[in-house]
C-alpha cells in the first residue's frame, strides 16, 4: 500500500470517528428528559426512603410472616407454615435486599448531598435514618456488612462487621448526627416523620442511642452506662411525649398502611392467644384496641389463636370465632412507629434499675405504662385502675419480667423491635409454636439470604465461622447469655 492510500485511509477513519462522536453527542442530547432532574433531590429521596423503610418494618417480609409471628403478637389461621418457623427464603432475602438497596442507598445519597450543599441537616437526618436501618439489620441477622457497605466503588464484596462493632459504630454515628443538626438554619423538606422539625430529629437520634445502649447492656455494661449517663444528664434531648413519637402516618390508598393493603385480599392472620390471654388476665383496656371481638358470639368476646397450629387445626377454630387484628392497626392511615415515647421511658426505667442513672425505676415504669395506654387513647380513669392492680405493679426483684411483659404489649405490632426486646429481656415467657419445626425452640434470628452465599461467599463464610451456624436457632451476640 503506497503512502497516498495510507493518508486517505487515515483521513477517512478520523472523519468517521468525528461523525460518530457527533452522533453520540446528539443522541445524548435527544435522550435527555427535560422534565427529569439530573441531580437527585434530597427531599424526594428522603420521602421515598422513609416510606420504603416503613413499608418494610410493617410488611410481610420483616413483620407479618416473620417477627410478628415469632414474638407472638399475631398468629396464622391459614397457610400456617411461617407460624411453625418454616421461614420463606424469599422473605429473608427481601428484608436484606430492600434495606440495603433501597433505604441505605438513598440515605447515603442524602448524606452526600447534604455534605456537598453544606446543609448539615440533610446530612444529619440521613445519618440518623441510616443508623436506624443498620440497627434493624443487625438485630435481625447479627454480623452484617456495615463499615464497607454501600461503597461499591471500593468494596464489591463488603466484609461483615461483628455485631458488637456495629452497635458501637451506630452509637458514634448517632452522636455525630445530633451534633450536626442546626435548628437555626438550613431547613429540610421531604420529611414525612417530623415535618422538618429538627429539634425532634435531634431527640430521635438521642432516643435511638438510648435504645442501642440498652441493647448491649448485658454484654458491654460499661459502654451502655457511659452513653446512658451522658443522655440522662440532659433528659430534654430525648423524646418527651407521645406527640414526639418517631413515626410515619400513612394516607389513603395507594399510600396506605401495608397491613391495611394486605387485608384487601387476605384474611389469614389473627391476634395470638398469648396476647389475648395476657390482656384478659390484666383487664387491660388496650384489648379492644389490639383485637376485634369475634363475629360469632363467644363467652369472653375475644378469642386468640395458638401460634404454629397445623393448617387443619387452625381452620377448625373458625374465621368468625377468632379475633382479627383491631381496626386501629388495619386502618389505611395507621402509623408505622419507629420509636415511641413509651419505649424511651421503659428504657430509662431499666437504666435506673441497673444503676446506670439515679432515677426511680418504679416511677419511670409507671410513666412508661401510662404513656403506652395514652398512645392508644385510654382514658385517665382506666389508666389509674390498671396501674393499681398488683399484677401490673413493678417488681424490682424481677425487673426484666415487669418491663419485658409490659414492653411486649406496648410494642404490639412493632414486629422487629418487639422481637429484639423479647430476645434481650427473655420476657414474657412464651411457649414455642405448637407444631414448630425447630425441635421445641424459637427462632432467634433470620438466616443470611442465599444471595450472599452466591455473591459474597468468602465474607459470608467468615461471618458464619465467627458468629455460629447460619441457623434460625443461633443466638446473636446481644442475646447470648
């Protein structure tokens, strides 16, 4: 080939490359949607992530088919396998995937946008919700990807951090978030929890620290005491009334409560016998809130279902002769509670009993029970009668029973949190599912999703070697006595 041909060929290639580049630029311009934001907006992300996480903690995967059954708030009258501890691999995978790929991804983006824009309040709220999500994950699974999670550019296969390290990290993250909040400037939008009230977000962060400090109190009492003493030094930084509950209040369809949506097509859940029996025993005025009377007339008006019955035995109880979940919880606008005032008071009562703070545990316990009853609109006269019962009185010699029994009721239908506290306090003393498949044992965690074995095998194996067999019956660090 002579030099002329070489020059002509090179010129052709150069011109063709230029044309292709120009076409590519034109195509990019054509494919841009003028109505779509190029940069994510923190307010839209915040609203979406709050709702997606709320849907998870009330939905089938993390609640209806798992924790709410395990802690025996609800029972199944149809399709009873989950109530017998035959866990669905799909439910287990969905909890993990949705928390990591939706909530945590959005919260990380909100934090980044807050940092770049100089709005530390977005940064703080993103960090608070990110910490809450990690707390839910480690409560359920144990050791989890935490320090390397969400950093795909650096870690395609993130390591699992020990549960203790996750909790310690979250305590530090939440303290940082509280310090970042500036109530005097930099307002935020898209806040479906507190409507932009940054003082309440600061209280939520501190109240989450209190929750986590109690979670580790049996295993690391020194750290727990240090954190709680710091928080108790200024009680005004904690949630201080039912009007400050951290929660998402749902709207009408299609943005209704997931339980309400579930009831549109299903009728396979009932209130558990354990809950009904306890409420009847205590003459508890929350009974009419937690459960509906049976459609058919029954001696007491309320009939709970034993957890884990064989399908034929459950069916024989009858749909019209057993109590459905109360209308409060199946209403379209029923809230997803993230952290309640009653829980804060129960936590302070326990901290006082443990000697972490110098308050009166019995008084705080009574305030906690009162706050729960008021949360469910029980009147003052009924509250006074309830507290006067010997069966409700605080027992300092067995504080875990007093607090555990009442906290279990106060957290009714808050499946993941009720499940964590029941495991930690070991009260109430429930009976395993009647026809359970775990040899008379309870599930005390969720197993890791099968996707982790396929995509992150080395780190999955390291976590199992450290924590124990990947079984429903393997106790987590915070729960191991």
